[in-house]
C-alpha cells in the first residue's frame, strides 16, 4: 500500500483549479490502485510560519543543545518533514500568482529544506536525503505558459523542479490547467488535462 500526501496552496477553496486538478490526479491514482491512503494538508488552513531568527537559530543547533522554546518553534518543521518521509506519493497543487507560487507554499518549502534532515553537505556539495518519492505538480494558471511567448515567464515549474531535486526528489510529473481566465477554456481545461494523462505502468 502506498501513501499519498496532497499539499494544497490555493486560498480559493472549491473554486481552485489547482486543488481540483490535484484531487483528479489522486482519484485516478486510487482508481488504478484502490488501496492507497490519502492525507491532505491545506496550507491555507494550516499554514506554516515564515522563517524568522528563532527558526534559524533552532535549525542550526544540535537537538540536544536546543532550548525547550526552540524545540517548540521547530516542531511544525519536524512534523512537515515526517509527513514527507512517511509518504510515497506527493501531489502538490500549485496556483500561479504573479508568475510564482503562493506564499504559503514557499513557507512550507522553507520549513522542509533543512540541513542534516532533508539535505546534507559533504565534500562534493549538497546531497538531497528525500528519496524514493513520486511527485505530481498540479499547476493552474490564468495565462498559458507551456510553450509560446509566455514560456519565458514560467518561473513556477523550473523553481519547483529545482528545489525538489535539491531535496532528492527527481521523479516529477507536471500536469497543468492553463488559460483559466478564459470562460470557454475553464469548462474544458481540467477535463482535457486528465483525459490526456495516462498513469505509466509501474
């Protein structure tokens, strides 16, 4: 049995195309393999704090040297890392805002990129410690970035692929719903994306 973690970063609730796309991906995965379990973490409902000096001080101290307050400060980070380590498949729903990710998703990323926990630094440079994960990026945008003249402004997919690879996650599949600002496209974009996607045979 494989566990699925669904990370939601859109504040738009049921109206969010990225959330709906993420759920559609999970539904398709569950149809193919019904015994998968799903855990949902909605970052807009249970947000992570943006990094401050207290977090950084605690991150760079050995566990036995942390104060009780510092241990409390980084508990959400530890829990987020545990969520990732305990899952097999991660589905990240990603709306594009102002050419980049929502701040809640960036805050989550900042809490899981941890020296000694998810990365380590050796003589050959950084090495990601999060292995054997399948990641799906469910990206939605009002504009069309995949190909064409807007491709140069697609900062979301390259950034997420880079940070995931930095952590050790290289098996990444991207599905998109684009052009959601066009009423006619809204009605067909999600269905068309899912109809065209086939789960590779394992």
